[in-house]
């Protein structure tokens, strides 16, 4: 958990530790797979899946344009990072949507 918190705080120094913990619990077993820990490239298919499952189902954002913008902003924020951690990316999307409370 400390590793995830430290990584998120690289992008948001005041990151909510409880929100990060809830993301870690949500991702669960997927985080045990080294390939699932990171988001390597955000292609259209992956962005659509994030919009539908993370933004829509989990965060309750049904506005496609708003969800796409949040995903794009997180992608831009982490763009220089070659190994973008999934927990950090999801946190940044939720924060951009103002939906940390939905976690």
C-alpha cells in the first residue's frame, strides 16, 4: 500500500490514502499480476474499457465526453512515466471527475 501511496503522491501530494486503499481493494487480484500493475499504452480500446467500466460503472460518470477528458488528463499527467501504475492512473481519473467519494 505504501508503494501505491508514494506513487500517487508524485502527482498529487495531498492524495487521499483511504481512496487509494479502496482502489487497491477494487483492483484486487489483478494487482498480483505484474502485467496488470501498469498501463503501458492507452489505445482506443483500452480507453473505451476504462470509460465504460471504471468511469461509468464504478464512478457513476455517464457523460462520455467528461469521462474521455478525465482519462486524457490522467494520460497527459503521467505521459512521461514509462511504467504508469494502474492504481495511480485510476486515482487521477477519479480525482479529475471529482468522484473520489464514489470509491
